[in-house]
C-alpha cells in the first residue's frame, strides 16, 4: 500500500556538487547544489537551479559562467559547509582550504580537489518559482589523472567515492551492480 503526499521533489539520489563562480579572486565563491543535471548529450548541455537570494546567484547571472565540481566522500564536510554558509560572510576557498584552479575556457575557478570539473557557459535562465534554472553549454571538462586507467585510458570516476544527496542526507556511492546494457547483453558461451 502507498500513501499520497502533496507534490514535491522526491527524485533521489541526486549529485551533491560544489559550483564555483566569480571572475576575480575577490568575487570567487562556492555554492553547494543538488538541483543539477544533464539536459542534452549533443551538444553537451546541463543545468543548475539556484535561489535568487543566494550570494552566488547574481555572480553567475552577471558573468554567465560557472564550474560544476563533482564531490567525493573526502569532500563531504566542505560540500555541506559551503552549502550552509554564505559567501557574503566567508571566503569559502580560504576557510575550507580548497584550491581555486585555472579553468581552461571559462573565467572562473575550478576546485582542484574535485575529481571532475565541468566548465559551463550560461545559455538561458528560466525563472521557475523558488529557483531559477541556469541552462548552460558544457565548454570543457577537466578530469583528474589519478582516475584515468593507465592501461585502458578509461576515466574511472567510480573509484573516487562519489557523494550523493538524498532527502536531506549525504551518502557515498555503493557497490557496482552492472553497466549500461548489461540486462540485455548476450552471455559468452563456453565451448
């Protein structure tokens, strides 16, 4: 039996990411978001949804750029702290001892400690209610060498202990159970 609840955003788990923004070191900020995702593969397009009252909102809107920094178990404290403290009151890079890295295409920092930094240029802002959605083109991706398999050159992001968010709680990702298409793959028959 199931209960009916009022409409809500109960699509979990979600990535817990730190979005970096700002065009100068004085403006640099980090905002933690879970309202983030892929919109299109070709061309690569993603989105973040941000409340207009958040400190990073006008920074992203003015500059039209941001970086989605994927988080890990090791970054869990920083991820949470950056989401509950305001950039108006703290320099989050300094306070959390995170390293602002050099993006390749956009003019805002990456977070060096992140295993994957997705550089984005805003193409459209859609007001939706409590949040505005920033739809953005992915213009570059920086991947940490330590997760690239030297034999296959495959990027093994699953080895980074990725962090996800579910209904007010953080979790690290779990055990591998299959890969895309595994349910329909033909099994090799031994002769």
